């Protein structure tokens, strides 16, 4: 009887599919987080600029 410890092609394909799904979910999560951070930074900058202008007036 053979002692075969290799992975089958199906097992490798299933693992790669799961990793691809995790990568897609991570990309979507971090992509939207980065957009929100950029919008938040822009809003903070505009607010601070308006405060400087109103203090100078």
C-alpha cells in the first residue's frame, strides 16, 4: 500500500478559491476605508481653512 501525502488538484483549487474570495473582500473593505479617510481629511482641511478665514475677518 502506498503512503501518498500529496495534495490533490481539487484541494489546491479549493484553497486558492477561498484565498481569492478573502482577497476580494479585503480589497473592498480597505478600498472603501481609504476613500472615507480621504473625504474625512478633506472635510477637516476645509473646516480648518474656513475657521482661519473667519478668525482673520
